[in-house]
């Protein structure tokens, strides 16, 4: 993590460094490799736990090239399986969400699985005593819960959750306790907006990582966070949160007061904004009275669905507080950001971008992300 802003750097480092070449954002073959070596290999934030209300509730979610079924078992614990029947491979659940009463039954030949994935019934199963009901159960997917979300990993041996997911918050905030103080897992959903963005997922990550664009496209945000107008402030200092403007009463579209500070955050977290990128697909924004969590679902080289949740104290949502101005601020930021990404996507196919573009000094940290992507896609044994 860089701790010195680029404007005060001395020495001979060049001002402009290269980006990834244009085809990295357009080539279906590169996207297929990313599916295999990034989305199917790392922890992927898939589903908000509270969206699965009780036993039998399910969601299906696409991770890389797989459809994954997330459900709750009879004990109320989250479970995830590949959404593929072990008999002849029919998709078990075709809906995005729903609820089964007790079991998951394949609509093709009625193989039936309990909510822990065990094969419990099939036509004539009693006449096939040699069939191992666990071995022919649904293929489980690794699952961890954090911030109230189910994080899934399709790899047989997942990378350390502590290093790759929790570590991202520690790297940005300086310690593990800072994000835990928001008690995100206890917050309630105030609003969810889904954006269908016609841009490569990496353009969205790169945009989220830099602030060079803030003065140009985010007038409302820079009113509340004046240091963002400088273009490089917050992300350069471990533990630093951008300070609210003195006249801002809250993190709202017009600077009016928000629903009130979360009781568990520290005094030094009040009137501050923190942004965290958890590679590959999650952005977390922390402000005193809510948490905004983005989950990206890359669907094609030039298409990414982004689901954005605004999370508030449960009593704020329960009393029906007016959250419109609170939600509107970051909804506008999202719309402005995604429009910029969509404006950039066609340029990735241009001959002028075949070798890529450049990063200015306040964007140099994006080079670290590019290096990370390149390393992940590099040939590895096995
Ligand atoms: Fe599912 Fe036959 S494919 S029961
Ligand atoms: Fe932005």
C-alpha cells in the first residue's frame, strides 16, 4: 500500500505508466481465462444471508461458468452446491430465487436431495443398494460468511479467506477491528439497486480504485468529501478516511442529516468515508450511518451486473425512515461511474488502444491491480 501521495514523490519515476492492452477488456478468450483463474478460484461474494429467510429458501447465482445454488438447511445454516443434478446433469433450480418445503427435487427424473445435499430419494433407489447417497449427493461449494454475506469458492482448495478477503480490509484500514465496528452483518437492507453495466469488470474495479475522475464526474460527492476533488487523497493512506466537509450534516445527496450514526463505530470513524476493494468483485463503502456494499457479477467481457446494497441500522429500516437522500448520493455516484465505464468500453476495441493507455501518477496504484490480474492469468502448473 502506498503511503506517500504521488505529488510529493521525488526521483525519476515516469509520470505515465502503461495500462493493460485493450484486448484484455474485450477478448472472450481472456474473459474465459478470468472465469477459470479468478472468479472460479477465489472467494466470490455471492448472496446476502438475509435474502434467504429460513430453511428451504434458495438463490441461484452464477460464479464464473457455474450456476451455484445457495440455500439454508433445516438448522438454518447456509449451504451451497453446484446447481447440477448428479444423475444426468439437469439444472436443479432454474429460478433466481425461491423456496422449497423440505427437499430439492430434480424436475427430470425426480432424484431428491435434502438441504444438506444428500441424495435421499430417487425412483427405484431401494433396488440400487450399492448407490452411495453421499457420494451421489450434490457437489458442495466452500462457503464462509462475512459482513452478512455468503462468500463462496469453487476451488477444491480455496485460498486463505483471512488473507485474501479479511486481509483486504486490514490492508486498507490498518487493522481488522475497524470494519468490524460497523457490525455490517447486523444491519438491515434499506435499498438494493441492480445496475446492468455494459463494460468489462476490470474497468469498474479500476474506476473504483482511483479518484482522479472525482472532480470531473462526481459533483455531489466532492461537495461532501472535498478532499476527493484533489484526485488522490484517501486511497494513499492506510487507515485514512476522507473527511466530510464542515457544512455537510450527513452523507446525503444535499448534505442534509442522515439517519444517525451507527452506535458501535469509533469517534474517529464519525464524519469519515472509507472505501475498500476486496478483489475480485466487491467494494465496501463505510460511512457513519450506513454501509454500501457492491457485488459484481461479470457476465461477459463487455457486461457486468452490479448489485448494490445500502445497509442501515435495523431500527432505521423498521421505522420506515426516509432514506431517499441518503441512497441518492451513492446511486448518483454509481450512475456517473458506470456511465464513464460504458463510455470507455468501446475504446478498448480501438486500434489506438491495442497496446493500452496510460496511468497518471495518482492512478499508479491501479498498476498493482493490473499486475495481480496478469499474475493470476499467467500459466501455472496444474
Ligand atoms: Fe436429475 Fe435425472 S437429471 S433426476
Ligand atoms: Fe467514481
